[in-house]
C-alpha cells in the first residue's frame, strides 16, 4: 500500500485535469479487448468503433508493462498515465483504481487494463450508453458500449477463449465475433490492432510486434484482416532476408515462398526474392522471377541497376556483369 499511496499522490496531480483533457465530447461507442498471451508474454489491445481514427484514442500498450483500452466518453490520458503507474510497480487493478479515483467523469468512462503479469481490471461507468458492459477473464478483458444488443460482450469472451493462433489473430477474431453479434448500434468506421513483446528492450520500435490502424473504412475489420495478412507477408520477407545474411538459403526460400503465398500480387516481394537468389549465385532460379517482375512493370529493371551504390549488388566488374546478365536474360 505504500507504493500505492506514493503513486496516488502524483496520480492525483496528473489526474486533476481528466475532465478537461477528455478530447471526445461525444462517446466513442466501441468494442475492444485487452489481453496477455501466456506463452509469449505478448500484450495486446484491439478495437473497432463508429468513430474516425479510433486507434489514436483507445489503444495503448508498452512491452513488459501492459495494455490499455480507454473508451466511451474517452479520456486518452488513461493510456499514458495507466502505463506509467504499471511501469512504476502497480498492478492493473490498483493502477485503474487510482486513475478512476482522480476522475470526476468516471461515470461515463469505460476502461480496461491488463499488466505484464496477466492481472486484469475493467470499469464500465454507470452512465455509459447502453448496451454497455465488460467481462474480465483470465489475462484478458472484453468491453463494449453503445452496442446494438447485449449479446456482443458474451460473444467476445467466448470467441477469445476459443480462438486459435497467435495473440494478434485471437484479438482480431474477438472483434469479428463482436461485429457478427451486432456490433455498434450506429455501424462501423475504424479499427486498430496493437501487440507488443512481453519483455521491454528499451527500443519501442523493436518491441512492437503488430501495429495496424484502419482510420476510415466502410468495413474496417475486413480491411484490418487484410492488413494483418500483408503484415505477416512482410514479416516473412524480413525473416527471409535475415536467413540470407546467415547463409541459410533453404530457410530464406521458405520465408520468401510463404510471403508470396500471402501476398501473391506483390511485385516488390518477388523482386527482392530474386535479388537475394542472384547475389547468392543462384541466377538461374532468379531470372524467371525477374522476368515476372519486369513483365508487370519495366521500371523495376531500372532499380536493379541502382543497387550497386548501397552494395546490395557489389559495384565490381562481377557485380556489373551480374546485372547485365539478368537484364539480358529476364527481358
């Protein structure tokens, strides 16, 4: 309790402006989920709403600390302040309690916290617009307000507990279940998905596993699903490049092929796959791929000749001969 009293002192100062700083004068009627993956320790939050750029207000997460969703008559300050309190040592329940205690507008807030230990806390204010509610489960919480019906929250917790795959997949599946059960009473507009690592490396850019936003779309969850697939394809490309650097061409090819399967129309992925093959002496395998790229867009042939300067293809007689051979055979 000593840590709580100390932190609540600073929290009271920080939280005094809660009502003044709340940026939404109308409710962000929303459904969301916060969760911690028991196997990886990853922390995530996902949301869909009939509100522009919902991810910029609702979703907050920090590797090794926790994840937060703040919605209804949203006060975005719950995000950074909640993460600060959890980073300072408070568990999710005490952190949320401290912020609610300093907020004169708590009756119209809906907030959920999960911390790095899987402790969960959620709050649905008494004045949130119906249908509104939450369900706190083991290392996760689902919450919704201004829903079409009262079946949305039960559908969400059943979906999350039954979902398969990594954390990002399970979060998105939960949102899809909410939409199928009725979703927001006024429709849909934007969505967001944020997953961070279980341990903090001090490099936030490296700690983000997935960070996707759909700011304004007729069917934001369909678009979010598409973006997650594209994200996975590029992740395979990155893993393939790392395998090439380590001399593991078999591993690289597996990743490049997986990327192509996920994003079959992506010419750039084919191009870099071919570059990797050619620089490892596998020109015969690379030429058909280059040909496929050049047939779709001849400007990629121009890019090939620009790879000497950064050293991707050595600026040597052998490297220049390699480019000439590729251009001759692939065109």
